[in-house]
């Protein structure tokens, strides 16, 4: 039996998710995705993601990464990752990652609509998602795991404004931003390349601090 690798496994997730998203969803596809998640957890892939992207952060040395299946047998959550500190666990939803990948690719069009400019926080998030949409989905998987780290460590807590109706969306943006910056560092340190240069990412946080 061939050794399961991240590259081949992720391609399987992409193929199955494409069938899952199709309007004529084939019977049994939810179960197939769940089975693939189970096999991924039994391989070394989940542990490798934890070793590379989670364990290096202080206080997270024993945190594990695990892929999830469907909870109701019909659909998958909207989130990419879920932090469960009481279980020292970051759950990864591969379908959620690929769903967000599609949303990122669509963000470039949404960014040009009048509705996008109704809120600076909404516009800023769409602008970031537009740039993230340039990344291959495998890197978005890495970004998702790092977003899980952000949720686990509550990196947005220091900038939280509970009185603002946009606080939840602002938190989501800050978690994505932190994950993006950490992904950039990780790729540079491990491959010597710049994702900004390679994928023409035009994102500078200094331009998006506030709505002025």
C-alpha cells in the first residue's frame, strides 16, 4: 500500500469536495469525505501539520490537529478550523477550507460592488480574501491550521471591541490576517521563497489600520 502524502490526500479532498458542492450531489459523498478524514488522521499527515504549524508556538507543544467528518451525515460546518483548548485540539474541516477558497476567489468580484463599501470592516476583509484567493488551496490548508492557532491563542482578544456590532467579523479578519502573516514567515523560512512575490499578493496591513 502506498504511503499517504499530504499532496495526494489533499487532491483527494479537492476531488471529493467538488462532487460534494455539485448541485447533483452523488449519494454517499459525505461518507467518502468522512472516511478520507479518518484515514488522514490515522496517517502521519495530521501530526505533521501539528509539528510544523502548531507545536512551535509557546504553550501549544501538546496540541493535536485532527480532520473532521460530517456531524449530521449531510453537511459540513462553515468554519475552516475549530479550536478546542479543553481537549488540546485543533479541528480541521477540509470542506470548509475549500468552501472558503471558493469564497476568496469570488471576493474580487464582490469587492467591486456598492454593498462591499457599506462597511470598512467588511470591505477590508473582502480585500484580504481577494489576495488569499490567489493562493493554491494547499497553502490555504496551512493558513487554516494557523487560523486555528490564532483562535486557540485568542490573538484577536487584545483588539476586541465587544460594544461594536462588527466585533465578530473584525475578529475573523484579525485571525485571518495573523494566519496570513505567519504563513508568509513559515514559507519563507522553509522554502526560501516569498508568497507575496510568487503569487503577486498585494497586501500591506499599514494601509488597512482604520477606515480613514
